[in-house]
């Protein structure tokens, strides 16, 4: 039996892996929506799903929702207060740099709409940190669509079985059927634990062990 190809590239999800929203979405939205916060978040989530695949305009959609909720603050202020409060996880960034130092390709693979993509590029420096950045709005497909993973592999320029994708999924049932990449599920941000995947190359472990979790 032929052995599986060695992992030579690692692609990271952003939210919950490389970056956090302090306090979470409810805390971020509550100053604007009060008792209707959960209602707003559910409505917003559904309305904005197409923007993750590059369809529709984030601010136009949000403006319509704010009108329905009788929120009169500028759309840009509400967007900034909820979506742009993300903070990078320093230890996760250190892991990325350690893997690169050991010769691995390091890449970003994340579901984002265009405005948050621009913020992550300009303010968080992801384009400088990673070899290839795959934002769903630019790929034209969002996870867990297999098209996202297929296009990401093309942009990385490597055989899919050599790419380990570390992502945050709520349950293993949400893993995409037919995904060409090796997918590892994390339950929290990377500094909390080594992702569980039997295919992970043992060469990756020393990089993780550089950090005293």
C-alpha cells in the first residue's frame, strides 16, 4: 500500500483560529440592538451569506436591515463596531511563522466578504504573513463548498493531499464531502490544542511544541 503524500503546506482558517472577536458577536452587536440582538444576528447571518461568495453588497444589505430595526446610526459605524473588532491571536501567528521557518508553505483560507477582507489585509497584515491568501469572496465560493477547496489548491499550486487545512467547524458532520484537501478540525483557537488528524505529518509537531500551551 502506498503511503499518503507528506504534508508540505498548511492553510489556516481565520475566525476562531488566527483571530478572535473579544466577547463574541452578541457583545459586539448588543450596544446597537439591545434586546433584539439575537434577532438581528440571525437575520444578518442569513442575509449576508451570498456576500461570502462575492455576491451582493455588504453595506447595502446591512443598511436595509438597520432600517427594518429602526437603527439610525451610520451604517459604517455599525459595521465597524460589530465586524471589525477582531483581534489577532499572537501565539497562532507565531505558529505560522514557525512552520514557514521549517520550510512549509503557509496560507490563509477563510470565508469573508469584501469589506472585512480589505480590513484583514490592511490592518491585520495577513497578505504579508501568508504565502497565499484565499478569501471566499474572491474565490467565488464559500466553505464548505468543495469549489472553495479546489480553487484554493489551484492558487497554492500544490497537490491537494499535500495541503493540511486547519479550520473551525462546529461538528465533524459539517466537513465537506469530497474535499480534496486534508482537513483537521479544531475546537478552539490554535494555542489551545494540537489539531486532531491522523494524517498530520510528525514533522509539524516540533513547530507546535515550540510554544508552552
